[in-house]
C-alpha cells in the first residue's frame, strides 16, 4: 500500500532531522503533533540538498544536485518517488499547497553554492531568500493550514525569521565556510582582516531581522507559536554568544549551545509561553 510507503518515507525524514539538527528537532517537538510530519518532511528535503553542496567533496556535486532537482520535479509531478525523502516532501507540497516558486528558489540557492564564493548585496539578498526565507514560507504554509489571509499577513515575518537564522548560521560557521568551502557570504567583508565594525554592522542587521520576526511569532496560531518561539530563543541565545566574542575568535572556533543549556532554554521558553510573557 502507498500509505505504508509514505509512512516509511516520513520516518526517514524524521531520522534525517534528528540526526542533523537537535535544535530544529527540539523546535518541531514543541509544535502541535498535527504539524510534526509536515515540518519533518520539509526539513529532510532541504537538508539533503544542502548536504550535496556542502559535504559531498570528491563527487560530482553539480551532477548530483541536478539529478536531485530533476527527481524533485518528478516526485512532485508523479506524487511518488522511490527516494523516501523526496516522496515525503512531495506529499507536503501537495497537501499544504506549497508553491513551486519556493521550491525552485531554494534549489537555485543550493546551486549557487557550487560556483559562487563571493556575494554582492543583490546576490546576497537573493541567496538568503532562496536558502532560508522560502523555508520559513514553506513552514508557514503548514502553520496557516489553508488560511490564505493568515499566510499573507505573516509572510514578511516568516521571511525575517528565516533570514535571521541563516545569517546567524553564517556567523557561526564562518571559519569552516571560509577555510574549507572557500565561501564568504557577507558582501564586502574581508575575513583576512575582519573588523569589529564589520561584525557590528552584520549583527545589527540580524538584530533587526529578529525583532521583526518576533512580531510575527506572537501572531502565529497557538499550535505553532511555542515551537517556533523555542527555535527563535535558541538562535537568539546563539547569536548573543557570538556577539560577545571578538572577530578573531569567530575565525578560530565554532560557537555552539550545549545540550544542558538547550534544556534550560526550553524550560524558560515554556514558562514565558504558558504565562503569555512572549
């Protein structure tokens, strides 16, 4: 039965999420259970594409990504794929009416990582939109549950949250992006002489994104608000740690939140959410 294969496919997306990201897994766990499968299925898809361009060194990554793109389109068109992650993703695309423009923009940004290692302001904004903002919009499609007015109202905030997360990732991973992948995402930044002024400007941009995103989180439906807020708090805490270290240390270490601190953040977030202190 196709339903059994769909169930197995979704389990692969769950395993993918839990293996690659404890923070997003924690956020998904805090969503209403009716959202779990859909969000896992979205994350599995974006993680597989990201792994192709970031991790599969020694292989023809351009060919692998092109085949992944083609198989994605086939899965959506046929409503089935023998790739469990793509099979689970096509399911959420159809059930939640995720636009192909979002899928295309995401894959375009992944392709950009294959041959672009420096960005100007225009390409940076386009990359952020495709790699992160559209993922927020895919998730918002799930949370809006068919309510088009809510979706349109919350779109700008979902984009800001996705952008904030991605830019924090860029700061956190700046060492490996630069030394291993030879990428610099921030326009006009010279990492060989990364100044406190440049770091401060980047941080202010991220702070603005976070502040706007929180306005939207407060307006989310009850079943999704707490889970998204937990992810928001985790990333803000990571961002705070990054802000408190000088530029040269960012280039020599990867900042992270230890598991015990994640548990504390979860508990404090639950308290604030329960007593409506958000």
